[in-house]
């Protein structure tokens, strides 16, 4: 018994106790608060390891982990590997609950309303395919929403006979009302749900989710919010959006290991949604029914704690402002160049780290390849009917020197 207690004590001191704190970063926070912000961002840049082979301006797919989160993730994996079944049967639930509590606190919601998933697609497809809708009921979405969600609605239309109504959004809206009106005009007596992308992955445009939600609720319409790129990039908490269902990827701007996401459902609406996989453990109104995906890499879940700790050391507002500063730095220098079009709003409240540029004479693929082959800068081509250009996405580790090289590449093009 004593040896078992010692063993449990040893584990208890280990699991969840890998801060890997970057002391120089913490000291730099104090410097930044005293008026030396660039010294602070230099320490943040050092906290990430990036290949010297090219300049990465395609951070929209997913974010690299800062070194301290990377180390913690590897340590969690090592420990679980040393006691695989013991951990999964005796410790998994308790440790995942601890992480969910931290994540819920960060998101401003109750732990019994969130599920940890693998990505935004899993989170939102669970809602889209699990939402009980009758034949002929309608869903509203836009031509700039993420295709995985649109395809889920198309599958639902084939299987259940619902009707999908597709609308267009302006790339350069003059006001929030212009966006809200576009959704409102699509609503009919049969409309049941609206899909709203918080931060559009094609252009970086930030939509007024709260205003859309308030409008939809006046018609008795529910709102599903795709916040894949907004979570931990913008400074907000989930309840501020007023939506009914919410999904995001944690491996994007929270910088967790690849394969972590969040699903939030209002408590009173959990029972209305079928889980993606059958579950006989939890009741219909228990959010945990959405986490039944079989055996999965728990060490990824545990490292969410370390990603949150790193993020909070920086601060949500400071991070949001820095990412917008980086975007503004390069767009200000190219926006007036002949043949250049910026496919995104530039006013600060509608913008994010993501941007989109097109240059006359280049297709999106040609322009992306030009940046890579001629200037060693990695971007991604966006070739949708609604948006055609190259997405440019700096990150916290991106330097002004990196962006100067990108600006020069644009000018040469």
C-alpha cells in the first residue's frame, strides 16, 4: 500500500506539472509594460523554432507550438507510454477534466458545456449532422464559409431533405449592417439555422457575430459559429458572441499540438444534437457524449494546459493587437501599388492576422509559386469563386524584416 501511495504521489506531482516557463519571456512582459514592446516580441520570437529554409507566411493552416509546449507534449507522451493502460484506465478522465476546466475558464463558459475534439471540422460537423431538422427546413450559409461545413450541410440535404440557402458577402463591407442584412434577407419562415464564420479563413475578415446572432434569434433561428481562426487570435469570450453552437481548432492560434479542438453547446441545447458516434455512457444532456471518439492521443489534450499558460503570459489583447500590427505593416506598404488588390477590409475592427492579395497578371497559384520560387516565401493560393488571391498570414514569431522581404517581392512582381 505504501509503495502504491508513493507511486501515485509521484505521478500526481508529474502529470500537469510541466510549466517549462520561459523566464526571459516573463521578464520581457514587464519590459513591454514599461514601454519596450519590441524587446518583448523578440523574446516571443525566440520562443518558437522555425526552419531557416524559407519565410513562413502561411500560418493559417495551423500554428507551431512554442518550445515549452512542444517539450511538455513530448514529456506527456513519454509518461503515458511508460504506463499506457494504467494511465488510460485510472488517470485519463481526471486529467482531461482538469484541462477542460482550464479551457472553459479561458473561454468564459462552464466546463459542462464544452467538449475537447480534434478540430473545428469535427466540432461543427457533429452539430450540423447531429442537429434534428425536418424535411424542407432551411439552413443559411455563405460562399466564404469553410468547405467542410458547407459539405456537411450538403450531405444533410441529401440525407434529410433540408434546403441550403447560399448567400454572398462583400469583401469590403461599409458597415456591420451590410453584413447582417445579407443574412437577414435570406431568412424565411422555414429557416432553422444559420452558419456564421467568425473570422473568414480566405481573407481574414471578422464578422459581427453578436449582431447576426441577435438578429437571427428575433426570428427564432439558431446560430452555429465557426471560430476556427478567431479563438485565441481575437480577444473575446464565447458568450459575447450570442451564438448557440460554437466550434474552433486549438492547434491554430492557441498553438496546441496538432489535433485539438473545442465544441461548445448551450446547456439546454445539448440534448437536441445527436453525437457523431454512438455513446452509452452519458445522458442525452451531457456534453461528454460528443467526446466518444475511441482511443486517442491523450497527451495532446494534456498539452492544452501548457499552450494556455504560454498564451496567457502574453495576454489575449496584446496578442490580438500584435497580429493586427503585423498585417497592417505589410498592407500599408502595398495597398496603393498599381495592379495590387487587397481582398479584405483594412479597418482594424474587421481585420486579423490573415490577409489576401492579388496582383494583375498572376493567377492565385502562379502568385504563390512566384513568392516561393523567386523569394523563398511560403504562402497559399486561394482560388474560390468568391475570393481569388494569395493568403498571407504572419505569426507572433514573424519579424518586420520578414515582412519587408515580402513587400519587396510584391513590388518586384
